[in-house]
């Protein structure tokens, strides 16, 4: 796929998705870091801040930490913990939801020419509290992504690239405690990024975030900025 075709596909995707039915526009900022502990072990961390209601206020904070184990150059497994604080407003009252989440994951990475493909499966055990005690449920999520070099150097250690990704979420236990549906959400994402070195990537993109609630499906246009580091 040449640069012209890649850019045409990316912007066509954004145009079509931006005109899909949506309830609001939102902005997400994601800071991710991978710290090499040894050849086999990595320390994984992520901080995410989300806005809502056409960027008027911040409504979600996520803090994630985990440990990854590299089976070989292509396959890895990991486990970790996430805390989420989510705010919403109903009838003029502020509603705060706390979630403690444990997760396990498997990841496979491979290169086709210089395009980097990644598949990830993650299983989550969710403990959510809005009022009263915590409610337990489980969710599975699977994502596939392609990082496509556009104008980079020979070993893809620096330069401009595009990312295409899709991730689906399924409720696998106690769906009645969420939206009473096996399907939970889908995230289709496209972005343009710049790799400063093999240790630092930055990208900005568009996500069409479709969620299923008990009273129907909702779609949100998300502008997302991601800063990823690895040392």
C-alpha cells in the first residue's frame, strides 16, 4: 500500500465515521509507558483522561499497571490492575462510579515488510460500584491493529506512520449487571503518528466509539492523542 492510497483510506474512514449517528464528541489523552526490566519481563503502565459533552468537562480517569512476560520476539502475556473513576450527571446530581479491574492478556506481533501488525486478547474481571456494594462481571476484548510506515527511515526507527485499529468488547459473565447484552462496545480507530525514535511515539487520531446501553446503542466521536514511551 503506497502513501497516497494509505492517506486516502485514512481520511475517507474519518469522514464516514464523523457523519455516523452520535450522542456527543469527546477527547481522550493517553500516556503509555513500557519499562524493560529484563529480556523477559516488562513493567506496563498507562494513564488515560477523557472528556465528555463536547469537551466541556473531564469525566473519566483511568490508571493501569501490569507486568508483561515475553515468550519470544512475537508472543507475550501479561496481567495487571486498573482503577477507573467515572463521573456523570443525572437530574442535576453528580454520579460517581468507581471500578477496580483485574486483567490478563495475550499479545502477538509480526511484521509484513515494514507494516507492524498486532493482535491482542484481554480478559477483564470488573468490580464496579455506583451505589452500595461492588458488582462483579467479566468482559473479553480483542483488538487487531496495523501500523503502516508512510515516510520513515530504513529500519522504521523514525518517521511518519498511520495506524488502523479495531477492538470489540463482549460481556462474558453477568451481562445483566452491565447492559444485559453480550455485545458491549466497539472501537474503530485511525490515526497519524510520528516516531521520534524506537523509544517514543506520538499520534493523534479519530475513534468511532459505539456502546450498547440498556436503552439503545450510542456512538461517540472521539479525538484521541496518544504518547507512548519504552525504555
